[in-house]
């Protein structure tokens, strides 16, 4: 099968709800199990060092009543405030977030317990509980649950920071792209969902070391194209161009396309057989899906030493049937 659901051993449970009069206070209640506690600790540590995250994006989190909670790190240690009826900002200083993490760690290896995560100027109370309420209580008191990423099949694991969604009209297919937090182009994860379905399924890549650099969707045919690199080893310290694949929608079947072969054009004045040729980016897809417009990196010997080369980057066409790559225009060096 080309499309699979990625399994996790245990992403835990995190329930989030706002209650106007909970123990005589306006309260944001967060209930976790043991695994959910670890996920929540990791999210708070991330906010402490990186600045901002949404609580509902934590692995295993479910928010009730349509609420959204943004956790932020600020120079001011303010606490939880409401920006409107269903949106909240939890703003703590680095020292404040460190205090939150310390209180959460104290809940490890305990039975049912809770902690109040107070800030100096809280307008609302934040309470984290473990094992005190349960499913029946939340169903009775909290209203409808929001659809979390995990519930709709988008397996958010803390690496990704950006979610992009594109649409293929012929297949009526939504394509979700989870983009890694670290500033590189590798490591994108692709999820597919029919428009009428409720859940996404992750697209399986050809092998464990394959990595998606970018995605291009054809507007007139039920296909999309992935630019794939392969990591050199399990440590994923570097990667090499592996080719372009065509994905047939909606099933997700994968077809490896021919590797690019340089074709001489009037614009190209370099060698007929370059030292190295790879596709760095897919810019656009032709209407019929037979031609891709790509940024090609072409290595040209400099003659300084036996192996010295320089790379030129060219806007080029790539024929998906025979692999012919035709340079159209050189791109400025800063484009890289």
C-alpha cells in the first residue's frame, strides 16, 4: 500500500477546557495522563526556548468548546488572559515557563493529582490535573471537542511547525504538507485526504531514507509530483538528489520518473555532460502534466583542480516521460 497511517506507541491524552466557575474561579483546566504529561512538558520547554506554540497542536491534545490557547514566552510574566470568548493567550517569562515545567515534573510518578500554574498577574486560573476527572466528566461538562491534528490523522510529533494544504480538483484530494521546524528544505511529510473523508493518511515514501524536498500539484490531472532526496545514512547528516516521483491520486501509487538528462539549447553554453545534475526545486506543472518547470543545479568543471566545480542554477523544463532537461534561463547566484 502506498498510503499508510504512521503508528505511535503512545502519544498520550491532553484535554483542554475553559470553565467560568470552576472551584469559584475562571479556569483553564488541562487534564493529562502520564504520556500526555510528558508531551505537555516538552511543549512548555519548547515555548520557553523558542517563543510560541498552540496548546492544541501538542501531540494527543483535544480542546473543548471551540477554544484555542496560544502559549508565549515574553519579557513580562503575565499569565493567562482572554483575547476573546474562545481564544486565550498564556504569556509567561522564561523564568515563568521554567517554573511551569518544574511543577509539571513534580506530577511524574504520582497517582491522581493537580497543580495550579500561577503567574504574578493571572486574570484566569490555570490548573493541570492528572487522573482526576476522566472521559465521563469531560463529556458531561466540557461540550464538544475540537478536531485536533491527531484526530484527523495529521500525526504532529513536535518537529513540524508549519502546515500547508493544497488541493487537486480532479481527484477531489486535499494534500497536507507538514514542514520541519529546522531551517532546511528536507524532511517534509505528505498526507492525503479525499474531500468527503474525515481523516488524512500519510503517504509512504519509497524507502526509510527518502525525504521530500518539495511538492507540485497538477490542476488538470489527478497527479502530483515530489522532488525526492535520499539521506546518505541513518544519521541523516546529508542527502543526495534521488529523482522526481509522480503520485497518482487518489490512491497514492508512486512512479519513479527518469533521472534528468541535459539537452542542449540555444541558452545553454556549458558542457553537454555536466559533472553533476540535480533538480533543486519544482516551480510549476504544465496543464497536461507532461512537463515540469524546475530549478536545476548544474555542476561545471572550473579547471582549477581535477575535481573542482562550480554550480549554476537554471530555470529549466523537465520532461516527465524521457527525463530531458532543457535550460531556459540562468538564475542569479543569490537565488540559491
